[in-house]
C-alpha cells in the first residue's frame, strides 16, 4: 500500500500554491518571526526562514507590501517565499521633550 501512495504522489504532485499579496503587520528581528495580513484579512505567521533569499524586514515594517505563498505546517496556514515589495521607510529620530509635553528643549 505504501508503494501506491508513493506512486500517487509522483504521478499527481500537489499543486503549487498561488502567489498572494498582503501587508506586513509586524516582524520581530530578535525572535525572527512576525505576521502578515492577507488581502482577505487573514492573519498569517511568517518565520524568518519564510523570506525569499533570506531578505527579512528591518526596523519598522508595518504596512509594507509583500507577496507570499500560503503553506500548511502541521495544519496551520503560514506564509512562505515572502518577498518585500517596498523598502522600509527611513526612521526619523524622535524628539524627546522634558516630560511635560510642552516642547521644552
């Protein structure tokens, strides 16, 4: 029976997942994972290894456009082959006030 299963997988491979578009919700560089929002509103986990070419987001990445393929790992849907379509904006230095909120310098 095992050979029949192997033959079935060889003759009828699993169809490739379609490329999907979405946006980064967040990515934690230290923990090496984050979440993506699909165009349909689904929230998907993405591991650092799930980025194509090893190019992970750096800094603030919320709202960046991405493409990815949806896969299943142990029954859980997650993003793989994730590609950033836009670069993260340059971070601005925040101006710190004297604690009163009045803008003293």
